[in-house]
C-alpha cells in the first residue's frame, strides 16, 4: 500500500469517527449519555486523535468535559493514551482532575506530571484536596512540589498533613470565613467583598468567634444576605456544632447526617478555630465508607480498573484460604456419621440445602447488623432489643422454611421416607440452622465491634463457618437419633 493510500484511509477513518462539531455543547452532548456515563464513541474519538498525533483536536475533545468526566475518561484509556492526554490539560484545570481520579490512576498521573506543573495545579485547589494529592507523592517529588508552591499554600498543606489520616484534621480545608461577634451584617459583607481572593471557593456559613478565636455561633450566608446591615452578628447567629481535629471521619459523617449540616467548624484541643468541613467532602467519605463495608463483607478490596491479576489474587486468596480451613472443619463432622449417610443416601442430597439456607439467612442478619453499627442505629442502649428481634425473626423464618421443606421432602421421597422421619429430620435441622444463623449474624459483628475490630471485615467468615457446621451437624445428629 502506498503512503498516499494509507493517508487517505486514515482520513476516511477520521471522518467516520469524528463528525464536524463546532461547539463545546455539541461535543459534550456526544461525550455523555443520558446517564452521564461516557459514550464509547467519544472514547474512540479521543483514542483516534491521540493515534494521529492531533494535539489540537485532542485538547478540544478533552476540554469539552467537566473535570470529573475527564477523570472518568482516564480510567477508560490505557497508560500510553493517558500520557498523550496529560500534556493537553491546563495546569489550572489539572488539579481538579487529579483530585477526582481513582487512587491507582492518580499515582500514575502524578508520576507523569512535572513538579512545577503539579505545584501550579495544586495551588488552584482547596487545602484539603491539595493535601490529599500531595500525600500520594513519594518523598522526593513531594519535596519538589512543595518547594515550587506559594509559601501560604505550602504551609496550609503541611499543616493538614500533620494530622492523622482519615481524621477531621486531614479532611478539613483551612480556608473559611470568620467574623468577630461585635461586627454587624454590613461589616461582614464588606469584609467578604474585600477578602474574596482569600476565601474558600465554596462556603455556606460565617463562623462567629470570640477574642480567643473560639466559635460561638454560625451565620448561614442566606441569613446574612437577608438581614439588615446594622444588625450585630451576635443577635442573629445560630448555635454551632464543632468538630475536633482528631475526630474520625466516619464519626464526622455521622454528625453531618444526624444534624443535617452543610458545613461545620473544626477546632483544635483548646477550642481555636482552624478550619471547616463542608458537605461535599462528607459525601465522598460516606461513599468511601460504604464501598469499604460492602467489599469487606465479601472479603475483597477495591481492585480498580487497572489492577493486575497478581494484585487481585493477593487481595482475595487469603480470605478464600481461611474459608477453606473453616469449611474443612465444618464438614469434618460428616465423617462421624458415615453410617447414617450410607443407610439413607437422601441425607447427602438434603444437607447442602439446609446449609445453604442457613448461610443466606446469616448473611441477611449480618448485613443488617453491620449497617446498623456503621450508622449507630445499633448501640449498647438498644442492643438487647435488636438481638431479641433478630432471634425472633430467625425462629419464625426457621419454622416457616421447616414447614415448606418438610412437606416437600415427604412428598418427594414418598414411601422411602421411613414413615416421615426424613421430613422431620430436615424440618428440625432447618429450624436449628436458621436460628443459629440469626444468633451468629447479630452477635459476631457486635463482638468484633466490642473488641475494636471492623465488623465488616471478618464477620462473614465466622457466620459462614457457623451455618455450614450447624447445617451438616444438625441433619446428621438428628438423623442418628431418629433412625436408630
């Protein structure tokens, strides 16, 4: 094939993939579906522009999206194509994109971005987001980026990094709006106009402070703008819910949810105001904590779109090996009852059903208990009532399933049912196992929480072992008692 023919073929492919679109709105409409997910056709357009080395077209395509959508796009591209996209991103925009990236992609993008460019990008972010990004850098590059930043931004980030991970101190932004309690509404509004460049990009409240800089109240922006200019802040301020810098982020999320907060001041041990947390940060925390609990219940971790087979195996195999050990212990009881199984082969058919139903019942109770513990709906104050409720549910479900399964067993096995003994065995075993599942499903997470362990991580292994062992053992033990 000649060079001219190859060029013509590429141009023809380009025209088919990329229609002439003249406005950003057209590109945005093409890029996103009705569910705000990226369309495959748009991703193909980005790849085609990168393949042809058309930097202008690549910039046009990428800059038609919001930062969150660009972060999503990076996840759909291979590492080679991401290296093509990074240089076309403006530094003022790059910081927001990096803050939205998945952790595994963020590390790669940070390594590929020059330190000076990264420093400029992070200066556009609030201090909490910038600190989160800086924390992912290795020590060498972190020092380079901090050295290239403005002194004020650098000091704010270093202060944020001095707090423990997943605490309010790490989550907060150090930019906030505070005013002394003797100021009037007019003075506060004038201050906002003058200090606009030093205020956070997004804020909802004015924190009213005393001479020691301790919050004594808060004033929603809506109330500030609708009050008379001569009104003192002390007369119209509202009570404030303070967050301490060392408070765990899950506890912060609980407080925001309980009191329907939009923002809250963060204070040091002495009560001095040092930052604020806003609801957009809390949404991210709630999502992260929910994802962690869901994955932990299954004994896995977030693999990410670019995780290797080896990474996923290392995360999942230990739990499967532990499950293998517990399953082996559970079925070891079967060997004790070989005579009963040989006498009535139907037991081998029915045991997995009893065990499986118990496992599902235990998982139901476990999921409810873990969620209730995480949301503080289950505490020492109501633990007894919740435990008794779940045990009652286990008994009712056990008797109901026993009636259904016992009837089905009697009808299926008919004359071979040893005068109905097999149906009775299955019914009693189901009642035992479903009740045991309720006991394990509610007590295992409570016990782990009491010991200071995450109930979502290990509870499922214990409950599965308990229901498997009880399911097999109950069927065979009851059969041994009734068939002799």
